[in-house]
């Protein structure tokens, strides 16, 4: 089974409201990564660019796992293949060094979708939100729906709702085939990409659970 380039970046339709950790996908190919061992379920490789990390690729289940030098798991999930491109697919989970879940959620063709949860290192919930698929002549993925943020003591910090709004100033560059010349050309479209916008009532609380502010959007 041959593997080529594995995905490297997240595809978001906006700048994240808070830091979101990208699992460092360092596996490149069977030719460029040193094979450590092979099992019935898959193969283990030395990660290119960072020899302190180990990549596991499943042979039958399209599973991906990333380990540190002490064999502690850093990230895991599944992937799909489109040509020679590997994309995150289904549920993905990232972990802290202590083994606790850092964040978990779902992907579709390397884009976040559905419910996402972020946690503090002590496993308490930090943020809860969702991504939606928006069809605006092309498919986009954007934060939309309920949003909640919590203090480390478990008290609710922020409670609100996002809606997907079309950004008229947005620009997208895509490559298309010119039907006359059959050459690949770049096409720029504007006013298509959605962005999350606060909507309805937003509530903000103190770490003792008292309402400190309310906003209407």
C-alpha cells in the first residue's frame, strides 16, 4: 500500500476565535520515511522533519496515529484519499502530554464539521461549538449554531449563537480548465465565502455563575 502527501493545514472559513491546535502530520511517503515496524493492522514510520515522532498508518482501516518519542499518542483519526491527497475524515482527537483529550470533533474532506469540543488539561470542558456546511455556489464550512465557553472550575463563561453570514469582501482563487485552450487557469470569485456572526442574545458570566453582561445582536 503506497502513501503520498498527508494533509498539513486546517481549512477554516474564518480566523479562529481562539487557539486551535493542529496535529503535526509529518508522514510524507513510504519512500521518504523510515519504516520502524510492520503489523497486521498497519505500519509505523519515523516522521520526516521530526525524528522524535512516530506515525502509524493503517493498511485496511485508513487509520492515522501520531506518537511522541515515548510512544504517547498525540493525535488520531481516519482519513480519505482523493488522488494523491490525504484528507482528514470522520472523528479526530488531539491529546495533551498527560494523555487527556485536548480537542475532538469531526471532519469532512479535511474540513471541520458538526460538533467540536475543547478541554482543559484536567479534562474539564473548555469550549463547545459546531460547524455547518454552507452551499453558496460552492461548499464552505463555517462555525454556525450554539457556542459555549466554560471556566476551569466548570462554570459557564459565555453562552451565545453564531449564524453564517456571506462576506461580500471575501475572495477565493480556484484552478479551472479553460475549455478552449485546455490549460489550467486561475479564477477569482468574490462575495461567496461565509463567516460566523454573533446572533441573538449573548450572555457572559463570572466564574461564580453570576450574569455580568448581556448583549443583543
